[in-house]
């Protein structure tokens, strides 16, 4: 029995076979002015931790501790991180001007207890130091920096202040204060549409995704759960493995941003789908959207366009033959 070519739920086509063929992979045109603005922003966040020149020995010691923190973060070294934290350590995150989240030392380490150390970084923490200051009154050193938590698919950015103090003759990290920084205009966002493959029809459990993203880094969502497909011609594969497409934001959109996902399928029949999402304040810095619609069948072409606050930011085309 040969399934008829049509758009249908995956369960209706489990015996079908598809070839993922090269479509017309495009993105909105980037003007020279926009390219220059993006390059200037990248330069602003360039890591300078290794070359930043402190003014005092205490500041130099604090910066050395910050370099150890960076290494522990990049290599998933939970023990190395724990050794750097003062007993009174706390992490304060300010997702918006009207809210704050505070983690104690115990909670901060508990969230990272499943880190799996690795010799080569699967992620990078770029630290662009802006200033370091020694408080004569408290004896603490505050280092203010622009940071980028960069991996293959994500690069959220923050303004962070690291506060160090002497604990038993060693410089320890007493406090981190984090404020998210986002592109000032929709066109500065880097967004891509990718098609995924899955081992079965069941969607991955959100709890498993969150656990692995903490233990192995944010890219694990696409390395273990939603494996990214390719728009380059590949071998014949069962439609059972053809998963939904995902929209990946390299930096998360701001609270209240309107994300429109427009889908148009062409084939024996033409169908259209449209979805709108309003970003919330508690959105993860590693932001992606999984499509709820699936287009399956022979000789179908699906165009996907993504708009952020009405501005086109991504476009992709896939053909199933």
C-alpha cells in the first residue's frame, strides 16, 4: 500500500519514506548598514579578560579568581566552581527592572551538581571587563563586565557584576549580579529555522530537556532531543524520523515581544498555518520555539517565515520528496 501524497499527522504516514532535499535556504537581506551595526555590537562584547590591566594588586587577584570561574564554567567543573564560592555567596538575577531572583550558595551548586566535566569547552563564557573597583571600606573588589554565554546555537548576553572578597587568605566570589542585555532593534537578532529528526512520534519531556541543558549545556536540546536535520540532500529516511521544525533565537527576545511564525505548504494541496507567541518575562536565556504543526507527505515544499514585532528575521524552505 502506497500512502497518497498529502499533508497529514505523522501517525497517518508511518510507512512512508521521504528524502529531505535541498530547498531554497534564504534569510532576509542584510544591508551594509545592518552588517556594520551587528559587527560593532560583536566588538563591544569581545572577551578581554586575559588582557585587562588592573590598577592594584587586589584587583589583579580578583581578576585571577574570575579567570578560574570562567574556566570552571566552560569545562563544567563543579568542584572547581564550588572552591571559588564564599560561604555567603549568592547569585542575583534581574530579568526585568521590576523583578529579582536570588539563589543561595547551596541552591546555586545544587543546580550544577550534574555538570559533566569535559576537556574541550562545549560552551564559552566571553567576559568583556568594563571596570574593576576596590572598596576601601569593605575590602571587596567589584568587577563589572559584559558577558556572552556562547555555544553553537545560543549567545545570550548580560551585564554582570562579580564581587570578590578575602576568605581565609584567598579571594572568593561573594556575589554575582546579572542583568540581561538584548539587541536594541528586531533586525539585530540572529534567528534561524531548522528542521528536526526524532526517534519516534512522542515529543521529548520538558523536564528531561531542562535537566540535560543544565548538565551538558544548552546545545544538548538539539544534540539529544530535537536532532537538527539539514536542507542539504541526504539519504532516504522514514517519515517516523521527520520531526517538527524549530525556531532558534541566538539571543532571547524581550518581554512582550511578538513572535509570528508563518507556514505555507505547497504540494498536491496547499495549506497554511500561522502562530503568534508573546515572549514572557521568565523566558529562558536559551530561547527556541518548537512548531506544533507537522507537514508530511511526498513532494511537499514548506516555507517558514519568522517575524519579530513585525520585522522579518528568518526564512527557510524545505522540500519532502
